[in-house]
C-alpha cells in the first residue's frame, strides 16, 4: 500500500519503530529461554507468552491505524512464535521473530524514504 501523505508516513514510522523495539526485546527474551529447565523454563515460557500477547495487541493497533497488511503478517508470525516456544522449538521461533523484525523494519524504511523524498527529514 503506497504512502499518501506525510502524516501517514510519520504514523507508520512511529508504529514501525515501536513494534520493532518490542520485537527486539522479545528476541532477547527468547534467547534467554535457552538453558532453562523444569519450573524455571515453565515460568520463563509463561512470561514470554504474556509479553508476546502484549506485543500482539500493539501490532493489532498498528494495523488498525496504518491499514498496513504487514502488521497483520507480523501478528500471524507472533502467533507461530508462541506455538513454537510452547513446543520447545526456540531456534525456529527465533527465525520467525527475525522475519517479523524484517517486515516491520521494511515498513519503517518505506515511511522514512517517503519523508526524505518530501524533504521532511
């Protein structure tokens, strides 16, 4: 979907950066699951899933405001990440999370390019 105005570009850039930051934190948390066992792993998984739920709420908000399908795709990826973590497939979950970061970064880059073209940054 093309960006039609500076206002849209700024909004898209803000949401993209915010979501990207959350996804980077999620990747650090996901990495922290490695080496955990028993009750400690169960608790860490539970907290990670709660954090993912919070991110998914933010991503839905971003999609509703910006109307960008990429955020819907990120939400689907986060759902997959949650299922993979529950199954103990941390490496595959990390790949899906990286894919989400890439999608969001591309949105932010598109917005920034638009603002540069208009001479606003």
